C-alpha cells in the first residue's frame, strides 16, 4: 500500500465515534503520541493559544455528561480532552516576546514582526481567532489517533458556560473551545457520507 492509500485509509477509518468500549484504555505511550501530534500542529503566528485538560477521572466524566447533552461519548471514552483557549497569553507582552524569540530573528526584525502581530490582533475577535487554531490541532490529533486505530469524537454539543463554571475558569482569560473524546469503538462505524468533489470544488485554471 502506498502512502496516499495509507493516508486515505486512515481518513476512512476516522469517524465520530458515538460510544466507546469502556473496557479498553489508551496506553500512556499512545496518549503521549496523540499529545505530540497536537503539540506539533501549526498555529497563526506560532502563538499556540491552546491549553489542554486530559481527563480520565470517572467522577469528572459523570459530572460533565449532563452538561454535554448527555452524550455517551463523555463517560464511555478512555480519555476526555478539554481544549481551552488562552486569551490572556496571546495578549501578554512577555508571552509574545517569548514566542517570537524562538524564531532566531534579529532584534529589529522581531520588533517589526511583533508590531505586525499586534496590528493584526486589533482586527480580530480574539476568542474566535484562538478557537480556529485549536480546531487545526484537534483535527491533527484525531487523524493521528485514527492512524494507529484509536477512535475519537469532537464534541461541540455542550453548555459552554456551565462547563466553564464547572472548571472554575476565569473567562476573561480563558474559554473552552472544544471537547475531544478518545477510545476504541464498541460498534462498527456507519458508512461515511460526504459531498462529491464536484459539489464543492471549483478550479480556476490559467491558460
């Protein structure tokens, strides 16, 4: 099997798993692999505006289930990951300097880049901008999971304010972007339904 086929097989394997096998637990080694896939993901300006809560505690899962539309994924998954956005850091001068210093640019270039970054932020809804970065990393993490046979489900169906209150978040500084559940499927995946390419792709070809 060539690399293209291998990748597409992984994409076909991945699905929104609605119920997991509670007897199967993701190993520490595989969890570290998933977290590394998240860590290596790209983010706008390289600011990495995400923070993760990795949850295996059964009581916390049980508490969260009614706040997440009583979805079975919450309590049956091996690992539940809450992705938070860190609004405070991406606006903090010290954090900004730290992140841009990694580029190895000259002092003048770094100052110019930071100026451009701050001008860019003035035109953004910070919460929305941060969440977009989290979704990129979340997709990479779910794809990495599928590549080694681990199932997942992204969860947007939750009461955001209630979940943030449960974790006692200061929403002036951080918010919840998305919840991910990981584990091993209990039932076969349903057939994948997608639009055909000619329904969403437009080619603009030159001469």
